[in-house]
C-alpha cells in the first residue's frame, strides 16, 4: 500500500478512535490483518463462548479459524442444523463478533440487517462486542455512512446471497419493499451505556463490503 495512504489511514483512524472513546467505546488501530487478528484475540478470554453475525471482515482476518484452533467455545452457525438456536445463543454469549456497514469519523456506526439477529445482538445481549472494520468503511458523517450502507454494502450483500432485489440488479438502493430486501432494520450506534462492552478494531485494509 502507498505510504501516503498508510499515513492518511493512521491519522484518520486516530480521529475515529477519539470519537469512539467519547462515546464510551474502545477503538484500536491495526496496521494490517495480522495485527488485527492479534488485537482481536487479546480481547477474547480463553474458554469464552464466542458467536458472530454475518461479518465478512471477521472471516477475512482469519479470526474464526484461530478461535477454532484455540481454547475457545466458538459457535459457528454455518455448521449447526438449528440456525435459529445458534442465533438465539448469541444473546447470552461472552463475545459477539461482527463488523460495521459504515462508521463515521466521529465514531458513530451504521448497520443494516435483514433478519435482525446481528443488529439486535449488537444492541443488547452479548457481554462484549469485537468489531473488525476496514478503513474503507470510514465516512465523513452520518448521512454519508447511511448512504454507504444502503448503496454499497446492501447491494453487494444482496448480490452475493442471490437475492432478487432492485439493488442487486442496479447496484444502488431503490428504497424497495421487495420480499427479499435485507434493509429491514437499521441500527445506529452512537453511544454505549456499558463501558468496556464495544471494541472496534480499525484495520488498514479494504475489508468486507
């Protein structure tokens, strides 16, 4: 990566981290995926019950594989028959893993969900959240973060899931009410009432969608 981009990302990440801290959340900067994995594992005590939503960024840094290989109780909903039970188990988990569809420079996170299992667990339930967020998801403000979530993340996810939504065909949000829509619930996380619950790892890389 160009060193000018690296420097810019380092400076921008520090701004986001200060914003997160002002909102009772913890932020960390990882220079690459390997460092992101190291920081994430440092935040997850051994023997913890760990679950996750559909965070592509979590997989891209190799966190699920590391948890499976270590002394953790990682519940992979992709490997169980009763997926609803696995989703419900997330609410009482020690650690919930996810990403963000977008995050503002002052630390506000935006997430869109279809089934709501991911955003509901992020809002309440698991004792700790560990979020893996690429610097490609940082936006200047809440308005641009909402636009990114709806016009970048949602269309790509609709396409990869093979859904028949207008955005899957056009690549942009059409504010649809399609039966396949994944824009059912919107979660804006602007403050954490519980100190030490939300941990955001900003990664100097392009991760997720």
